[in-house]
């Protein structure tokens, strides 16, 4: 069986899918594109995910020969081994092209974690219609979007909503990171890529400095596994180090921590860059603000390109901006404040954050709204999202056997 995942989250899901399939097909073999977790689960990696996970136009161009060579290796392995089925996980720039090669060989394709075609690059919808047999989606509005356009789609729930809450106590977490458990903690999640952190962290730290003198807060900065801790600490020096021998640091209460889920679970509130971390915050139930900043050219292009379908009930804000926070798209209304581009200022963040730190009606309402979002992200069936993906693969295999008149499962 062929599996392809090019990013860390997809590698994690892929390893779980391999384990689920192996329980039903103990003799199965797996190959394709994956990370370390998929390799540990038993995948023969034709291409390592680390070799192709380059983000951004400049990085892709610089690594184009290597990326194209890796893609050709994957296609050659498909043509040689003729797998009985394929599971493609997110990573649309590569996976939608691999789906074309799989379709040529009449290999059934299950796609897990849909590309955000409902927001932009709508022209790729035709690729899904032509190349994907089953689309397994993780946001509830995606199923009606695809089904209305002729794609066999199933909402399976979001894997993050199925995770148990962190079990580390507040006291143990405080001791581990040198925190005062009696003080409120605020988590700052600026993103997991270098460019994101450089764009988002300065305003977050400026807001923290505005709150710090009167708020009595301590600030938690989770360091993503994709970033070097030393590099992150260097980015914070203008706030955490004295500017000269006669001054004190702007922030003396910033703490570098590990797992973002633990930080979100114990924080009183948080500031989160738009992305997967907003879903983490929502399912944990932590009140938060969504922030993001990109180049003016990228923002202008995004405003022209992003158009939501009728399945997503949203409205523009006073500045003509559509919501970008996934939690607001799921809710169908703005339940979490968003500060994007020019509105992403330290003053705006600090003012809104204070309402979430204190016991305010805004805080109580957001907690209720986030619980509604969490329920909406849960799998509609008891077995969970990964099991449903595995079941879809097994169903396609069974159907294929019937079509070719076999009477036993193939060797996959």
C-alpha cells in the first residue's frame, strides 16, 4: 500500500493509519513518502518527508531539483510496485499530482485532511473530482462542500478533538518551568516557522510588556519542534535583556516551555497565530485571540483570492477582511477576536487580552462558544477519525476485489 505525508502532522496521522490497517491486514506492506513516525510504524520510505517539506516560493525554487527528483522516485515506485490502494495525507502540492499518477494505474485513492480548496485554488477541485475516490475531511463544513460538487466526502472528526487533555498538574508544570502557580499565565504561540515567528512575535511581546506591569501575569512561549530553542531565545533578547547597564528588561516574566498543548491547558488565555494551533486552543477550551501578519503584497493577493463558499457562513469585518481563524469558520460567526495585518498591534492585543484574563462576560461567553466548537469537531461515530480512514481503505479494497473477481484480500 502506498502512503504519502510530507509534513509533521501528516506523518503522525500516517503512522496511526498504518497501525490501524495492519491490525486488519497483518501481512500488509507499506511504502511511499513519510517521516520518522511512519518509518517507525513500518513504512518503507522511498522519499523522506524531511527532503521535500520546504515551505515558501523561494525555498521551493532553491530546492526544485531535489524536490522534482524525489517526486519522480515516488512515481517510479508506484509504477513498479502497483499498490492495491493509496492514502494521501494533506500536502496538496505533491499529493494531488501523485493522485494523477495513481489514477492512471486505476489505483483507488483515499485522501485524508483536505486541502483548503474551499478558500482558494478552487481550480484544483477538478483534480479532486477526477483523481480521488474517497475524501475524508476533518472540518464539518467540508463534507457538504465536496458532496455538492460530486466528491464522495465524509466528515470523520478532527484528530486533535479526540486527544485526552494533558495530565500534568498545574503545580508540577509550574515546578518544571519555574512558574508561580498563584499568578495567571498567558501563552504566546507565534507560529512554527522562522518567518511566522519573526512576523508575529514582536507585537506579542510588546503586548506582554504593556500588560506585565499591572497584570501580574507570567508569559509562556512554547518552542515548536521545528525551531531551534537558541534561535528563538535570540529573537526575544530586545525584550528580555537590558538595553544598557542602566536599564531593566522590558519583560522579566517570559518562560520558554515545550509542548504547546500543556501551555494552552494551563494558561489563563493565549495569543495564537492563525493555523493548527488555533484548533488546539479551541478543543482545549483556552480563551484566545487570533493574530497574523504577512507581507503587504501577500495580504493584498489573499484578499483578492480567498472566497468562501455558501457552506461557510461568514461576514467581513469593518475593514473588509474575511475571518481566517478556523475556529470562526467552524462556528459560522466570529467567536474569537482576529487581529490581522494593520489591526495586529500591541495596543489592540493587550486591550482584548485583558478582557480574557479577567472574569468578564466576554471570557465566559468565549469558553461556552469554544465548547460548542469542540463538540462540532468530534467524530460523529465512536471509532474516531483514524479508524474511519482505515475502514474507507478496506472498503475500497473489498470493492476492487469484487470488480476483478477475486475471493481473497490482495497482498498490500
